[in-house]
C-alpha cells in the first residue's frame, strides 16, 4: 500500500507545476485510473481464460471419448483377430483332412477299377474254359453216341458192330473221347475219376460195353455242372459289375462333394487371410491413435491444471490489489481527508513534500550513475532487453523500491529462464537419446524381420528345397506309387493268367504224352508177345515188283514192323514227358517267386505310400505354419517400418528447437550470468547510495512508531532530529518496553539481563 501511494505521489509531483488540480486530487485520479485498468485487464483475462478453459474441456472430452472408443475398438479387433485365426486353423485342418480323404477316395476308385478288371479278366478266362469244356463234353457225347457208347441211344449195351473199313475213324474218335475225358477228370470225384480212368485204359475193340454208360453219365453230369458253373459265373460277373458301377457312382459323388468343399474352404482361407491383414492394420492404427490420445491427455491435463491454478492466483492478487486501491481511494476521498488535505500545503500545492521528493530524486540521480554505467555495459555485451528495461527505469528516476523490485523480478526471471533452458536441454537430450535408441532398435528389428521373411520365403518357395516343391514331389511320388501298384498288380494278374494257361497246357501235354506213350507201349508190348507166339500179323507193303512181293511174302515170316524205332519214340516221349514235368515244376517255382516278389514289392510300395502320405500331411501343416508366420512377419515389418518412420519424423520435428537449445545453451547461460551479475552489482551500488540509506533509515525509524519521534526544523537545509526511548539505544530496556507496550518493570520481570534492568 505504501508503494502504491509513493508511486502515486511521484507521478503527481512531476506534474504538479502544470496541473490545476490539487496534489491529492491527482493522486486519487491516478489511483482511479489504476483501478479501472486493473478491472479492464481482469475482464480481458477472464475472456482469454474462458476460451482456454473451453479448449481444455473440449479437448479433454474429445480425447477421453476417443480413448474409450479406441479401447473398445481394440478389444473388438483383438477378439475378431483371434476368431479369424481360430477359424483359419480349423479350415486348414479341414482342408488337409479333405485332401487326404480325396486322395483316399481316388485310391479306392483305382483299386476298385483294378479289382474289377482283374475279376472281369478272370471271368472271361473262366468263361472261355467252361465254354471249351462244355463243347468238349458235347463232342465227347456225340462221339460216344456214334460208336454206341451212349446206351440211351443204342439198341443194346453188348451189341457188336462190325467196324470193318472204319479203323482210322475209330482211332480218331478214341482220341477225341480220351481228350474230353482227360480235360474233365480234373473236376471229377475220386470214384468218377477211377471209372473214367478204367474206361480210358480199356482196349478199344471197335465197340463199347456196358461200362461206357457210367462214363456217359459222368460226362453228362460234368457238362451240366459246367453249364451251371458258366451260368453262375455270368450271374456273379453281372452282380459284380452292378456293384462296381454303384460303388463308382458313390465314390465319384463323394469325390465331387469333397472337391467342392475343399475349393470352398480354400476360398474361405484366402478371405480369412485378407480379413486378418485388414483387422491387424486396423488394430495397429487404433493402438497408435490410443497412444497418441493418451499422450495428449497426459500433457493436456497438467498444463490446464497449471494454467487454472495460475489464473486463480492472478485473480486473488488482482482482487487484493483492487481492494487496496479502492480502499485508498475511499480514504483519500472521505470528507475528513478532504477537510484535512485542504488545509495542508503538501496535499494542496506540493509544498515541503514536493521539495523532499525532488531532493530524493537528486540523491538517486547521483547514486545511480554508477549502476547505470554497469548496466549499460552489460546490456551492450549480452544484448539483453531486461538490462535495457532496468536502465530505462533508472534513467526515468523511478523510486528505489520500484527499481529494486523490478531488478529482483528480473533476477528471478533469469533463474527461471535458466531452469527452463536446462529443462528443455535435458528434455531434448532425453528425447533424442530415447528415440535414437528406439530408432536403432526398430532398424535392428526390421533387419531381423527381413531376414526372417527371406528365410520363410525361401523355405516355402525355394525351387529345390522349398515346402511347395517338396509337397509337389511327395504328391508326384504318391501318384507314381499308385501307378506302380496298379501296373504291378495288372502285370501280376497277367503273369498269373499266363502261368495258369501254361500249366494247363503242360498238364494237357503231359496227359497227351502219357496217353501216346501208353498206346505205343501197349501196341509194341502186344506185338512182341505175338511175335514170340508166332501170331503176328503180316503187314504187307505196297508191291513194287513181283520179285520184291514174293520176297516180302515168302521170305522171312518173323515180321517185327517198326518196333526198334518205336522203342526210340517211346524213349523220346518219356524224355519229353519228364522235361514237361520239369518245366511244370519250374513254372510253379517261377510263379511262387513272382508272387513272393510281387507281395514284397507291394509291401514296400504300401509302406512307402503310408510314409509319403504322412510326410505330405506334415509338409502341408508345416507350409500352413510357415505361411502364417510369413504373414505375421510381413505385418510386423510393416508396423515396425511405420514406427521407425514415425520416430524419424518426430526427431526431425524436434530437431530445430533442440539444435537451437543445444547449440546456444552455453552462450545463453553465460549471458544470463553476465545479466545477473550486472543486476546484483546494480543492487549493491543502489543500496550503497546515501539516498537509499536515508530512505532505509527512515523506513526503519517509521517501524518503531511512537518509540522514535522525528523532529523537523525548517531552516535553509532541512534538519531532522530523533528523540524518544529508542532514539539512542534500541537494545535498552526503555526501547524494548516501549516496543512491547509494557512498563519497564514488567518487561524486566520477563527479560532478565536486558540492558537497563
């Protein structure tokens, strides 16, 4: 309050000579102007703060709403990503299972087709054999019927037919009958086989006895059996073909259904991959937006709170100031003050007080000259506007308290500015260090992700060792394996059919050889017996000359025919028969070896097929995992690259300010030290002036109130004389008692040892 009045008096005194108003009136007007200005500035500050408060409230509400929305969005996206990943995993497993089932279905079709072909080929061979056997039975019956063997068609079982002139045809018929019976003997019962064998081994005399009836019955029974077997085989073939056709319809329908499902699931997988990439991009954007909003709120809320506290403090200070000014105006404008000031020259014309103020100003001008010089030099060195302002204040001859208060504010401001520079420098260093470390980390992560992506891409796409190539090779191996199984099965079937035909031929050849050998042996044995008995028929050769004919008829009656060569033929037939038996044995052994080799090969192929199927499933699982990892690595690389670019952009953004504070920090610190030193020296110089000391003494004396009385004598030079209890010794009990407003005995009672007690 004293400072305000002093300032008002100084302003009033400087214009007292030119203004008509009284001095006290000028002071009141000055105080009123100050009050009006304070009110106006307060109104302006309230408008500005209202706008700032609106900005704080709006920004806080918007960011909090955005944080809530982004948090909910992140939770939703994370659940969606987890759902898509789970669906993708399920689809991948289903696709792998479908692919395996499709392969099994195709294998089943191939296997069914192979079996059907094998059955059909066996049916055709059996049909051919049965048809041939039936035809042989028919021919045998016809032959037996011609020679009277079929007693159901002859006149009697023992009737003899004269066969003269039909010997060659009878021998041909005998061969046909024996061939037919030999072919049918394989399917006869032991009893039938014995009867047939006896019938075949009986000598052919041109007629058949009653035992042929049994053989004819056997042949007819066999013929009927063959016909029945042929019908059964045809029926079985028809049923097998029908079952095969139905099975193929079912398998092909299942194959088509699984293939369609596989394509649908593959498309769904592709769609899931796209959705997953989109959702991850949205999640990354939402997380960045959330981090940005939270960072903004972290800075906004303390800043707004700080500004609100500062505004409240300014309101309190302004209200106190306005209250003090209003109270001063009220006091100065009161009726008592008006009456008192009207009778005093100091308050009406300036008088003595104006002279005293001018004297004080002269002291200030004399004592502040050195301070002005110091400040002028420091301002020239540092180009500081603060020093220039203090210098202007001194040159304007402001009172001591204003100047010193302004200097103190400037020193405090210099300290705050230094703290701010240090805080900014520390912040820049911290931000740069942290973000450079983050940038280096992101670059390392990018290199690592690029290396991982290259490795995954190579593992998937490498033309020699990639998973796709391995899968293709494994699938081709399965196809080749199936083809090998099919081909070997077909070859085995063909070889087996050839083997059966070969054995059949060998058995038939052995039978024919046995029969021929037996016929020759019987004939030549019988010839030898007749020759020995002299009953041999004479076999006449065609006559060439009479002499040769007479020699043949009347020469040697011991005719032996071709018995010598016949023996050689029999030996040859027996040798051929033994070789045929050996060949049949070799055929059996070769068939056993071929079957064993086939079974071994099929076992190996089946084992290889199972191993390839397992490897294919493993490779497909690994491929799905690698592709998933590749997609995640690509997304991570994209996000990490974006983070790196954001860090680089942030460093670029703070670079100008941080470069400035880093470059100029030492210079600014030095200039502030120079400013502060100059200001502190100015304070010392000002406080060292006689005028300041006089003013300080006066203020000190005034603080003692009535305990020191100042007497002013009006002479050519104004003299002041101090009197009262505290005028001489302020530590004496008189002064202490006066300051405590108690009696000397009372003060001594409580403060023993005080001088004067």
